[in-house]
């Protein structure tokens, strides 16, 4: 395991297209579907940083600022904000892009905590977060 890594080393950009199965009766993206994508993007970041299987231990904050509509593209950017001994704090920012007009708006922001797990499912240390 490396002693330290930068936030850029594990940052993740993920894109999804909002399809009919992803929306509610108003044709807006379902909150639960977005939470799933946020969890996946953050989990990849945590795994990339720790090089371990990770578990979500907390979703501290999730703000829905604007609805996302059927047919729009969702872009999620996940990056490490800080690390503890075995835990990692990750921020996920979400944008919606209208593919017909090109208009992009930030729709969500979330903060999650993940823990790296060893082969026995016990918390295990993660690399320090280097500022560079
Ligand atoms: C992840 C898990 C194994 C950790 O076990 P635990 O007994 O809480 O372990 P610890 O008390 O040693 O805590 C481990 C780290 O998590 C942090 N942590 C635990 N609960 C937390 C919470 N609610 N919020 C923020 N951090 C938390 C601790 O501060 C510690 O951080 P540090 O090592 O950086 O100091 C256990 O909580 C678990 O299995 N949770 C369920 C996970 C799950 O099913 N997630 C959904 C699917 S992925």
C-alpha cells in the first residue's frame, strides 16, 4: 500500500443517461436512482484510494437543488476531501446536461463516508491524503 496519494489519484467522473425506467410520474429522475449513482461514484473513489473493498458507513448530506429530466445526461464527480485512519470522506457533485440545448446546471451535492475493509471485513488503514 502506498503511504500517501493525492485526491486526483482517485477522483472519478461518471456519466449516466436518464432513461424512462429512471424517472418518477413527473418524468424527473428518481431520488433513489440518483443516490445509487452517487454511492457508486463515491465507492469507486474510496476503492481507488484504498485499494480495498469499501463499505458506505454514512451519507452525511445530500442536497437536491434542481430536478433532472428524462433524456438529460447526469455527470457525477467524486473526490476525496479527507481521510482518517480507516475512513474516507468523499464529496460528490452532480450536474445535469440537456443534450439538445447544451445547458448544464449543478443539481446536487453529497458528502459520504466510506471505510476500507480487509479480507475479514474489518476496517483497515488507508493511505494519507497528499496535498499536491
Ligand atoms: C464498516 C464497519 C465494518 C465499520 O465497523 P465499526 O465497528 O464501525 O468500525 P470502527 O468503529 O473501527 O470505525 C471505523 C471507521 O469508521 C468511522 N465511522 C464509523 N461510523 C461512522 C459514521 N456513522 N460516520 C462517520 N464515520 C464513521 C470511524 O470513525 C472510524 O474511522 P477512522 O478509522 O478513520 O478513525 C461497520 O460499521 C459496518 O459493517 N457497517 C455496515 C456497512 C454497510 O453495510 N454499508 C452499506 C453497504 S456498502
